C-alpha cells in the first residue's frame, strides 16, 4: 500500500505557526498574572472584587489569547456568569489589547477542595474618623446662605472634606 499523501501540500495553519510567538510577545509586553492578581480590585471594581478573585491565567494550545480562571462562591457564580464579558473587557482594557480571550469560573481553588474556602477581603471598610467641631462649624458657615437644603448639605459635606484634608 502506498504512503498516504498530505492534502495540505506542505501548508500549515497560520495560527499554529504563530502560537508560540504570540505567547512570547504577550509575556514580554508585560502581560503577567501578577498584575491581574495585585490590582484586581482596581481592575474590576470593589463590588466584583468582593465576590471573586483571579486564580490562574493559562494559555491554550489551539487558540489566541489566554484563559483567566476566577474563583468565586457557589452563590455568586450565576451572577458572575452573566458578567463574564464585562469582566473580560475590564481586564483587557488594562493591557490595551485582547490578552484574555476567555474567562472560566471555578468554585474551588486549583489546589483542592480544602483550600477552596473562598474569602474575598478586597472590600474596603469605611473609615470612621471624627471630624473636629471647628471644621463642622466652619463648613456650615460657608454654606449658610444657600436656600436649597440638598445643595446646602452637599456644600457642607464638601467643605468638611476639604477642610479635613488640609489639616492632615
């Protein structure tokens, strides 16, 4: 039986030829997992960072772009599933190009079930600092002539914020 000839006649898919070069270029341009992990709350926002965290960025064999694995709890998974495209856009906006092609949600850590106990401590607790009485009176004096209650309250809050920042 004669040897079977290839029907592609020596041609290869362009994607197969460029996979390794694209991966190296992405890694050399600063696409690193560490930036996604360390700046997660700034990238996706406090509300999403409070319910999930990035676990892994992996490159597939046959496709362009990487897959971002995100750890979440079972109760939050359906909500994140609906926001996957928005998450992907936010992460890619940081890099300036389509670095992440897919997002995979997981409810356990990649190391096993015991380590998969998710606690997301990205949500900042509001600071309760006491405002000095002289700052409150000075801010209310500034906004005293305003007749609209909402506007006066907003100006008082602004004045308190400005005056307390100057004293720091």
